[in-house]
């Protein structure tokens, strides 16, 4: 990201949120940040036009930034990259009781 920011920073604004800091909660909710990294591409009116979740190859990010600068459609919209592997997480194999009042806290082995 630092390299991309150095190359494109004079033409594109880069904003990075710290998801562990609650001061960014309104932005996390607005842009539905639900993965790390989470990329939101905004047009010149600050409206979101594409999202990518997970690690993205530099070439894909650069293609999208080039298109963003040219106000062209992004070639890699809604791309899903590598995300955390939950297979080894013991909780991912447990059934959760489907009770809205439980808020996912009741786990059945």
C-alpha cells in the first residue's frame, strides 16, 4: 500500500482506518467494513463504486486506481481476495442455536 500511495498519492486520496479504534465506527458501518483489508473505491463525489475484501494483488489495485483516475469503470469490481482461513477455528465447526435473542452466543457442540 505504501508503494501504491507513493505512486498514486498525488491523484488519489488514500484513507486508512484503524478498525480497533471506535472513533472510526461510523465509517466502518457506512462502508460495511467486514474484513481486513477492506478496500472501498469512491468516485469524485465520494460515493462508493466498488469494494474489495481480502488481500489484493498489486496489479489489480493499480488497474483499479488507473481506472478511478480516468473516471472509467473499474476492471476488478467486487473482487474477493484471500481472507482468513476459519477451517482450523474450533468454533467454525460448532452449530449455533438459531435464536435471535442469543446473538450467536449459544453454541452447541
